[in-house]
C-alpha cells in the first residue's frame, strides 16, 4: 500500500517529466529550431557568457544538442523512473541555466515574460525545487528501474506470491502509452505547422504559407531608416477596437490576442515584409520579449505623451528610450490637447529631446489644427502621424455637427454626434494642407475603425498624400492587406502630392 507522500512524489515526477519530454520532442520536430536567439537576448550578470555561446557556431551546436536531447532524456527518465536521481540533477542544472540567462531580478523586472511577471521566483525556479524533492525522495515504487532491481536481487516476477511485482510491472508499463501520446501529439502539430514549444530555450512560431503573397512590400526612407509602406497598428493588439457602439468588441479582441497570438501576428507581418510597428509603452514589454525569442529586427514607432503638469514632462519619452524604441512622436490625442491649450512649447521640447537621443522625432494628431499650429510656430518634425480617411460611410455623423478637437473628448450616445466613429473630422482640410507640404506623412485610422474597406481606405490615404499607412490587423488579415496595398501602389494611383520618403 503506497502512502500519500509516495503518490504525491510519483505524480510530481510524472508531470515534470511530461513537461520536459514534450518540450524536447516539439523542438525535435521543429527543423529550424535553435537556441541562438534565446541566448542572444539574454540579460543579467551572466549575459556575456550566454552571448558568447550564441556567437560561436561550434559551441552553439553543442548547446542545441544538449538542450534538445537533454529535455527528451530527462523527461523520459522521470516518466519511466529510470535513473531518477540523475534525471533530477540534470534537470535542475538545465533549469538553472534557463533561470540565469533571464534572471527575474535586477534591472529587467519590467520586461516580463510569456508566463507573466516574476520577482526572484519563476517557473524555472519552482520546477528546480520540485526536482530537488524528487532527487531527495525518489518514488522508485512505480518505475522500470524498481523492477530491474528486483530481478537483480533474485526475485521471481512470475512466482511472486504477493503479486506485487506483477502490479509494479503493469504500473511501469502504463507510462509507455503516455510517452507515445506525447510523441504523436508533437508529430501532429508538426504536420499541421502548429509547433508551439516555448520552454527554457526559445519559441517555435508557425511557418505561414506565403504562397498567396503578391509581390514584394514597397518601402520608403526617412533619414537613414527604411520603413515598409504598410506598418502595423497597435490598437487591435492592445484591445482597443474603436468600434462605435459595439462595446463588447474590446473584450473580444483581448481574448483573441493572447500574448502568443500577438507574437504570431508580428511574425507573419515580418514574413510578409512589414518591418515596423506602431506601439504604446504598455506594448513594449511583450514586444521586446518577442524580439529576444525570435531575433526580430522590426522597428518601433512609439506614440508617447507629454505631461506639462508632471515634475518631468518628458518622463514617458525617457521610458520609451530605455525600452529601445526606434523613433518617437507626440501621441495624436496628446498633441491635440497641447495645441488646444496653446502648449506648443511641450511639443517643441519633445522634438528636441527625441533628436538629442539620435532618433527621428514626430508629431501626431487627429485634428489638422496640430500641423497648422506647428507650421505657424516654426516647429518642424521629421514626420507627422495624422489621421487620414474620407467620411463617406454610414456611421460618420453629419458634417454640420462636427467640431474640431472632438476626438478624444466625451462621446455621445447620439448617432448624430461624435461616438468614436470618425477620426479625420474634416478630411478635405487634411488633403489640402499636406498637398504641398514637404514633411513625410504617416496616415493612420485609414479604415476609420473598421468602417471603411481596405481597398477603399488604402487607396484614399495614398491618393490624399500619405507616404505610409498604419493599419491594425489580426494575423489572418495581414497577407490580404499586403496584397491589397501592393495592387494599389502598382496600379493607377491618382496621387498629386510628391512622395516624401
């Protein structure tokens, strides 16, 4: 009769073994898997050591081999009960390497991880403690090694009157189908392109079928930076639908865009040729995590707020700098408010600071009054991030009821008033102002929060003078949107404004 402690230790050994084995098998089936990106993204006091492993091809091959087969052998040993103490100590060593490569302490606490936020204690630490218990009190009762030891001691499995040996054999052999199930599941995921291993050594992303892509993503340059003409928006990823009276949409978006789904969205965007994403500061933790585990080179255009009443109005710009963004601009609603309150000095301060950090400096805006006021004051950003869309759609409230600066103010339940339904209040003013204006223009909200079809919104934005367009996209929309953009730019585009990028 087994004690509760023995059952608990067996269960603990089995589930940790399952985790190790599955992670190893999933990497085995992933032909392009390597720990290189994971090692290159390492931080902390031992980061130099891990970076050196990634930089040396010979050592990297050894690390990949030991990591992959270490997971498989340790997991198999724990499940089957073979050399339990050896498997436990080897597992502790492997987990210790994972722990020290991304330590949950020091100056990197805000970076987070795919599992959440931790301080000192994380999943790797907990599993290592559990393996220590298993090593100290191995539950050999349900193991192939226990049967082997009984044989060696002269016990006869066939004639054991107590029949304990026969029961132990059945219990041991019962673990084999579980191993077969792990291998079969990993194989099925590989066949379907659904590899998702993400343990202590890196994540395997889906390899999307890009056969439907039409042409190559066109790009433009601002200064020394080259950006794709279509850039990723961040509202859908952040869970902001701007869906008028569809109040449930935000929650639906957040349920769909899990952190892993967001990583896959970035990944397919890069495969399709999109090399830049718009971000808010709250995105940067998981975006930097994505870059570390994928080796991504995607640029970031950060929308940042100036806070005149804060003791340091630039604090958000400094935080964005510390996150490593590519370029920064004064967020559209924030710029609207600063212009309305005649605080152009704040916009000028933001531009000066951003340029002092060696970055391109931009200004956003929902209202055309922002670039008009900046130009009048002699403030010249490196680019504008401005709403660009027409108003020929059913949910746009009547023109006679529109008021400048109404975006980001209190919304109305009256369809004839602003209700999160229009973002370029007077579209013709935007077109007229930028027609002969020589600063690059990123057009955003080009689909008016989903009210305009991509074929219509993309074409209107480029014909109205946008040099780039920023579009929020789910993972399943990216290929189609890239194709639409390629067809529009390769077709008969009635664009009167010169390209400024």
